[in-house]
C-alpha cells in the first residue's frame, strides 16, 4: 500500500508529537542528513535548526563514509536513492562497520520493495516525500530516545 506524506515507523506505529510537547533535546543534537538534492538538504537543515538541532549535511554516500564521526549523530536522515546508489545498502554497510546511529529513511520513490528493505535494514522511520515537518521532527525525537 502506498502512503504519501506519512510517517511509517519501522516498528509500525505512528506517533506524531506536537512541538510543544517534545522532551528536552538530548546532549548530542547533531543530525546527519544525506541527500543528493541540494534543495532538500537546505530545507532539512533549516527545519532541523528551527527545532534546535545541528544539521551536518552530506551530498553523497561517500561524503558520509569519509567523515567518520558517527558518535556525534543523534541519527542519520538518509535518502533511499542517492544519485544512483542505494541508501539502504549504505545503511547495511554502516551497520557492518559498527555504526549504531539510528536511521530515518526518506524517499520520493515509495514502493513495497523499498519499504520492506528499509524495515529489514533497521530504521526508526520511513518517510515518503513530501512529508510534514512534524513527521520528521517526531522521528528525530524518537531516534534520540533510542
């Protein structure tokens, strides 16, 4: 089933927390954002900053892999389609390297196969573009509690 603009948490429960009810920010407030679309990176950065987070932006899988500071991240917001590469494969590679930062997948190409692979790879949420600001922030807050 295709659901546009909804948050589909990997654990199959949707909880959207209004900003006024959100718990205090964790001590680590950096969200890694990996998307090959510059306008999406900019939009996500602005949204995260408006909610008190620091966004560290990466334009490719290689840029993320090269930085090596994964312990600083609350979570990784990861596009499933990265300029011809798979965000899901990147997630599996990171897990194989011992990276434990929770992942929030975002995608403009929702499919049953992508959704199933995202769940199998382990994620906090699976969001389809366009998604609401509240859905992303609630997912980041859920990741910070993980």
